[in-house]
C-alpha cells in the first residue's frame, strides 16, 4: 500500500495511519458484536415461532442457570418477546455505531490518500 517507509512519513500522517488502524479494529469489533446479536435474534425468533405453533396447554420449561423451571406458554412468549426487543435495540445501536465508524474510516482514508499522493515534495509543517 505504501511506497514510502513509515519512518519517512510526516508525524501527522503516521498519526492518521495509526488512527485509521484503530478505527478499523473498532469497526471489526462492532460488526462482530452485531452479527452475534443477529444470530441471537434468529434463535429467539425460532423459539417464538415454535411456541406459537404449540398448543396452549403445552408444558414449557425454561433454562434458569443450571436448572429448568416450568412455565406457561404465554409467559414464555412474553419473555421471548422482551428479549427480542432488547436484542433488536442492541442491533440498531451497533448499526449506528458501525455506520459512524465506516464514515470516519472512509473520511480519514481519503485524507491519508490525499496526503500521501501530495507528499512527494515534502513540506515543513
């Protein structure tokens, strides 16, 4: 990517490159977390669909720590719906963070590319 060794770049360009790397790492982390929540959301939606297909008098057990507790279909559906809403909120928050980080990354990348293409003559400041 770089035709100039890092140690020959002006300090502000090196700083921008470090910041670019940090933003990329944060972006990767946010994307990974969003994907994990999306998997969790699919699991919750599958559980809701299965419960909706089950008869109303079905015996339901929920996992609480290392034990199973008997509950009603309605209560299980309510808890799953609450969990779904919470996960959807997390996903929306992470999507906003992802969009912001992508914009910051793109803006900084363009700035660095401009500095690198114009840095042939070298400047004092």
